[in-house]
C-alpha cells in the first residue's frame, strides 16, 4: 500500500509539472508557439517585474515574456520594439528634442506642454496632425516609458504627488493647472503656475478616440500590475486632479520632467 501511495504521488507531481509548463510557457506574439532561447525570452513566476521590452545598446531590444499571476492562464509576450523606439529614431536617445516652454514647480522642472515626439504606439487624436500640434501625441504606457527625450523622463508617482503638494493640494490642482482656454463647458482653469494643461482626450484600446476638449490624462511611470498603470486626470467640470489606474494599452498624454 505504501508503494502504491508513493507511485500515485510521483504520478501527481509529474502531471502537475507538465501542467505548470503548459500554463506558464512562453508563446510567440500570439501566444501559441514556444519561444526559443534565441528570442531572449525571460519568464518569471508570479507577478511580472516588468512589462516592456528592454532596449540594448545596439538599438535592438530583448523580447520579454511573463504571466499575469501564479493562478492565471494569461501569458503575455512583449514583441521586440522597433529600432525607432529603441534608439534609431524618436524619443529617449536625443534624436527627438524638446524646444518648448518649461516651468519650475516645487523642486521639479516640467514641460509646459504635452510631448509631441512620434514613436511606435503613439497617435494624433483622430489621426489629425492638427491635434498633435495642439495637444501632443497619445501614447500607450509602454511607449511612454521610453518616449521622453534625452535629459527628460516620465514622471513617477512621487513626482506627481510633489506637483500636487506644490500647488496647494490635489483638491484644487485641476483649476490651478488647467490652461485658461481650450476646455469645454466653461471648464478653463486659472493656469496659476504656467503648467497649461490641455484636454487632449484619449485613445481607447479598440482604436477609437474620445473626450478631447473635456478630459486631459497623463501617464505616470508606475504600474499596478502587468495590465494597468497610474494615470492623472483633469476633467472640464472638476476642480481636482483625479488619480486612476488604466489598461496600459490606452493612449494618453505625456508630460516629462527633467532628470
């Protein structure tokens, strides 16, 4: 009987091991085929430690792979970034420069307008160049993480919190940071600090564009899990700045801060 129990236990362990490999195995970009060592795919058990491919010095990038969680069957593969995103074009490597206005608020220097550097996974609202000229581009979170020009970076939660404190708190920050023109429904601000926040709207994950004129939304460098990252919202009829967590595939605006 003892031998039988031992054999049954060994059989169960074997089945569990096979199931684990199936559950957390890495696939190709559509999650169906194994990823080989040549693809440099790295997997972690439990929650992911990152969600974006890491660019190498030669301008190429490492394909990364991870699961959403220990008990989840969701396997997410991050494809290679384009050379443009990794250093062969716009953003993060100095090839995209910022010559617009800046503003010093508290102990940080911010861009005084939304970033308008073209990268992969960024768009003009309604695909209109005029929207980019007015509101800047809308970026996915992965694109936002590497879009800021050399010498600039995507703000952290601490940077956004510092901004709120420096203007007297988040409850009235919306009014103080919004531009004096451009907001629907009489929602313009006082722009007391020269931040000149404009309502650039957003791009939904289904590819639709919405809320221009009424909402301004900006990414933070902080992610909540493999799907969501922090966003700061200003809305036409809000006096405050609202913090939320959104799917990283949404397109939102960027304000970079000086390194």
